[in-house]
């Protein structure tokens, strides 16, 4: 395509309207600079990935002639039966409600394309995981930012807007160990959000990739989402088995299963049957393996979160308001000194060899600038030594 293709009418209105990837994407996907410590992405620690068990599962698959041939053929759009069964048991729902996806972003895109009309308004977390607005751009750019507070998505704020006549097609939230704000949506708020959805006729898109990674507090439960015909629950193996799989799933209300399948038949047909077959063997041949993987990863991330917080308190005392996370992969400290310019600090930190995601990247409404004074620090794939050194470099940037 030539440089002038857009002016020549070579692009659709959808393609022309998509925002160029920058900021969050550029930082996350740029090639590493030697010697730089990256606190950028929600990436599983290499030590937490079950590489040996995956190799053994793959080897057993290829040694089974019938299974290996089957894995090289088409599978149903909903996903392989055994994998759907395993996921359904984990979620506590009927297997017919599971659709296997190509990772969490694919699940979000399918949800948006299924229940959000073109030009409709969608309520979103503020701060928001930047990937969701990108998925949403396929149908609309109209959003209603809803503050994320200490116990998650501010349901009362949304209720007041709805009561005054605002109408939305969907509400999007990360309910467990929020990205980036690290908080969790309380059980009463989960119930209240579903009640609003049922009263006003919108869908709740529940993005839940960190749920398994709990190292403190009480599980607020997912049953309220699964009982409602207004909730679409999105999850993925990205944060537990590795992002390279690109395998996730949707828990759908029964009436949305066929529409989602019809939609993906016109897009990607189905998730790779080979990767499904390997994951299926990995998870079903040892019933306790997944729980062991999660326990090991959780212990690792709890230690690393503690190391990062201790280092910030020791080397930059008073510089941040810090709340210890109860799980997940991120810390969301807030600068306490209004004289510190967050953008300049980020540039100086990069010059000293430490990269992180500035809070401004997560603002659902950039005019509010409520996220600007935060830093999103990912501790998951950095060793304790690297985390301490990263903070030392950050202190130099001050």
C-alpha cells in the first residue's frame, strides 16, 4: 500500500478511524534496550511458567497418532469439548456456555462486536486498561468514564448517571486486582452492578485475567456474574500458562452463545486446535497441576510486590502513597509531591535505565488527568535484585 492510499480512498472508514498505537503499546512492545530494567507489562515470570510440563504434554500428544492427527484438523468454533469441560468445571457453569478464544483481547473484541451497536455509549473504568478502548474503537468511541475507587468500579456513580437519563450499551470493568489500579470490586458492588444491568438493559463485560493470582484478602466471587444473563465474563491463560498461547475463554449467557459463534465463523473460525490439544492434556492428565502452577506464581508475585514496596519506602521515603496489592501483577503508587512533574520524571527515569508505564496512559478521560500522578509498576517478571536496582535508578531520577 502506498503512503497516499488513505487519501486515495484505499482504506475503509473503520481502518481510517483507528487510533495509531502509541504510548502504552510503544513502551510495552519496543525492543529492550540492553541494561534497561523494564517494569512495563503484566508478563508472567519465566520461573512461573510450566515449561517442562508443557513439553511433556506436547510429547505425549505427538506420540498418540489419533490425537495428533485430530489436533491438526478443524475443531468446533466453541472450542474442543475436553477443554471447554475443564474450563466450565473451574467456572462452575455448564460447558455449553464456554467459548474458547484467542486470548483475552479476542474475547473483549467478540463481546464488543456482539452487544455494542455502532455509535453506542459504553461505561468504562477510569483509569482503564488501554486495550479495551482499542477493542471498542471497532464500533464506537463514545465512552462514559466511571471512577475506580478503593473497592473498584464506582457503581453508585454509574447509577446516578443512569437515573438522570444516560443510556449505555455495556459497562466494562476489571473486577479482580484491577489493571492498573490494583483494587478489587467488592461483592456488594458486583451484585449492584448486575442489578443495574438487568434494570436498564445493558451488558457487563467482566475482564478477569488476574483472578487466580490472589495473595491476600477475600475472594469476592464470580457467581453473581455467572447467574446473570447480562454478564459476559472474559478470561485467559495469558497470566498463568503464558501469553504466547493466545488461548482464553468467554463465559456467556446462553442466549449469546450462538450469536458469538456465528460472529467468529465470519472472523477466525476457531482457536488453534494444536494449542487447545496441548493445553487440554496439560490440564487434564494431572488434575492438580494448574493449582500448583497458580500457587507457585502467586507466592513469587507476593514476594516481588513486597520487595518493590520495601525498596520504594526505603529509597524514596514519603515520595509515594502506596497501597499493598492483594494480588495481580501491578503496583499503582501515587506521587505525593505536586511539585514533581510526572512526565519529566518518566523521561529522567528512562535516562537512568528504568522504564514504567506513566499513569496518563490509563486515563479514560484525558481531560480529567486523574491518573497523571500515578506510576504503573509491573513487578511480575523482574527478580528481587532487579526491582531494588530499578528503585535505586528511580531515586536518581528524583
